[in-house]
């Protein structure tokens, strides 16, 4: 191999290695963000399911009138989860995400 070509290759290799490392770092950060978003969706889904389950179980207890329990449950869900639900496209789309998770 001619010396001129060998020198240019040697000069280019550190740049190539740097680009590969940068790409790997970027991909790692991007996939980390995706995992964080998926975990956030899953956490909110579990919280919503839990609140709905508790509300349903409390209505089964005869000590509390059903309309009061459902009213409190509805207010809690609206107060705690409305912004998150709206960010994810509304109740239909948020529950579509949860339905997809159950299939797996």
C-alpha cells in the first residue's frame, strides 16, 4: 500500500471510530427515551386501572351509596389523569394502548 494512501487511511480511522461511537451513544439515548415513555404509559395505565377497580369494589359495599362512590371515583380520575389522557389522544386512544398491552 502506498505511504500516501496509508497515511490518509490512518488519518481517517479515528474520525470513523468517533462517528461510530457517537452513533452508538445517540441510539442508546434514543432507545432509553422510548423505554422511559413506555414505562410512563404503563405506570399511568396501572394507576387508572387501580382507581377504577377500587371504585368498582367500593360500589359493591352496601355501606356507601353507589352514586357517591362513583362520583368521588369520577372526580379523582378526572383530577389526577385528565391531563395525561389528553396528552395521549383522549380516553379511546389511551385505552387502546392498554388493550394492546393486554394482548402481549
